[in-house]
């Protein structure tokens, strides 16, 4: 997971757990944010044998407060010669979304990760 910094147009370093990250008032550049950020880029690495084609789709779902913020389905997954491929999900206007839970599923394999982006005085 990376914040999109709206002043410079760059992405933050990876803030996914277990990284020590404080997501407090990122919309104004507070907490661990280096500058103001309201959007989040989620990337998922899929590993397999070099050149492997996955028969089952990858589904990415981001939720906060019981609601789906964004979701995406990738029907075509083909790993590179190094045995991996990356897929992305963009989350817009989530700077104050609270606890964001991201689930990645391929067949029976599921991985989850969560981050808190909270706001307040």
C-alpha cells in the first residue's frame, strides 16, 4: 500500500503492515505522511512458476466500515520469467476512511491486510 501525495504527485514508500505507520490526518500531511494524501494505491504480487498462467481469477476488494470502497477482478494472470506479476487497485478519497481492509483471493487462497487512515482534531 502506498499513499499518493497530491502536492508532488509521487507515491509514498510501502506503508503496509508490519511497517510502523501512523495514518492520522494524512489528508493534511500529518501522522507518518510526508505530505497531504487522500488516495491509496494497493498492489498485490502474485507468485508462481515462471510463465505460469492461472486458471482462476484474482479478486481484490477494499472495505471500510462494512462498505466496499473499491474492487477489481483480474481474469488473466500470467507470471513473468521471474515467476511473478503485480496487480493494482486504486482507492480514491480514503484519507479519513478509518480501518481499510484489503482482501486478495485466487481460488481457495486468500490474503488480507489492513491499514488505518483516521482523521480528527
